[in-house]
C-alpha cells in the first residue's frame, strides 16, 4: 500500500488551540434529538468530551430556532481540544441522528454536506498548520486535488479528514518546492500567514516523482513551465528581500489567473495581498495599502505605456525604490515596497502595450503558464464524508 509522507508541524501552544477550537465550534447548533437512543448518545458526548448543550431557544418567529440548541465547548475542556477528537464527535453525532445548524448573517440555515465538510476542513487546517485555507471551487484547486487522488488512490476519506494535513500538505506543499514547516512559536511565523521557509532559489530540491507527475498534468511536461510555477509560489510565499522580480500571467479569460491570485491571497492573508488596476498605481492614497503588502497583483497591464505615471510607479515598486503615499489628514510619506509584483493580463504577451517591453528590459519579468487552459466538469475539492441521514 502506498503511504504518503507527511510533514507535520510542532504542537501548537495551548492558547492557540483554545482560540481556534472555540471559534470554530461556538456557532455550531444542533437540533434537539427526539428518540431515546439519540438522547443517550447526547449524554454520552457531554460526559466523555466535555461538551454542553444550552437550553432551547424561545423564539416564536422561527421554528428552526425553537428546535435548536447551541452546541459549544465546556470551559473545562477548551484548553485540551484537538481536531481529531472534535471530528470524532461531529462524525458520530451526525451518524447517530444529530442535525447541525449554523447561524450566518442572523439567519438560521440547515448545514448541507458541503458546508459541514468545509467547516470541519477549515477547522483542521487552522489548528494544525496555522494556514488560512482556501475552500474555493475554482478549477485550479479541483484539478490538483483530482490529480493527487488519482496518484494516491489508497487515501481513504476518513484519513484525509482526520489528518487534514494530508490534503493541505499535498496541495500547498508546497507544490513540493522544498518548503518546510518551522517552529510555530518562532517569530518568523508572524511575518506572514504561511509558516514556511525556503533556501535560495538555486538550492531548490528536485521534485519527487509524485508531485512532478501532478504538475505535468497541470501545466504540461515542459521543464521551463514547471520551474516557473515553482518560482511563482517560491517568491509569493516566502520573503525574498531584494529579489526584484515581477511575474506575468497573460492569456484569455477563464484560464486560471484569478484563481492563482485567490490561492495566494488565502494563504498569505488578505492584509498581505493587494490587487490594483494599472490606472490606480499613480493614486498616492491607494498606494498606502502597499506599505505592508507581500504581493501586489496589477490588473489590465495590457494598457501599460511608456512614460505614463503608472509605468514610472511600477518601475519604482519593482526596483525597491522609495514610493510616496498619502494618508488622509496626516500627510505624505515614502516607503519601499518589499513584496512581489504579479502582472495579470487578459491578452497574450505579444498584444501588450508598448511600455511592457521597456518594463521587461529594466526588470526581470517571468511569464508563468496558465494553470487551466480549458473549463472542465466541476468536482468538489473537499473530500466527502459518508453521512447517514
């Protein structure tokens, strides 16, 4: 049987486990069981796992609220919650008749299977890897997951859920760029959301056969395409001072450019990534958001023309030169952009504006392959749980 190698991080601090566990479960609600067997199961959970069930709501306007009880972690149990134990509770509760509800925007809705799995999956990833997971249904993620499940057919659904690091390890892992987990208690963990590090680019370890096959199915067998994709993740997810590199994603609509943007944004956090139209670059107030950004996505670069304000600012950003910005009611400041510039265009490279050639000659622009050349049948990116209704 094929067994996938996993890179597991060090245990999280107790305070972090408590925060994640409580935030993930405090809004889960469960319908009041009616049959005696289910009531006994509920008592068993309260005794064994330390969960508590609040008194029923008296809301007369919403029958669902009247039937629902809040399901939350007892105070004496919060500090010792683990994802595996919570998953067992959730799975057993569903299998024995509990029906989960969630409260969103003040409204009660029945949690369908996909929502329930996504909620658990987010909880696993948050707790085990301290990574903001992406649950997008875009083609890029689904293609990666579909490929990996074909390559590793021995993965069972329960293993992928209980050991949520399996899936996240396979998808982010960084597309096997050699990224390694670091001590969560280290200060480096708070520089950006993904607790990863990587040596110089020329020291990237070779791809394993499994991940190489997955990448080939995504972008083709061309070694140059594979290296550009690895380079893209390498620079976006790790801090590379003075790299002076800009990436170009060009091509027709629906080929995966925005999907890569979403993935990187979810991994690093929305406060570390910023997207702007080319015409907005010369706006001093808008540039304020770039002071602490790790990645800048610039759209509509096919309009790039030599000598325009946007052209000059783009050169300044990638050149690590001082850029001025304006804070309302405070004044003007200057800062140096330390992140990565990613250029997005819905037109082929040959149709880009005249300024792009000048920009590419001054700065090191690397074109990476589109992750998806055609739309395919959608497949769920979250593994299915065999629930019994």
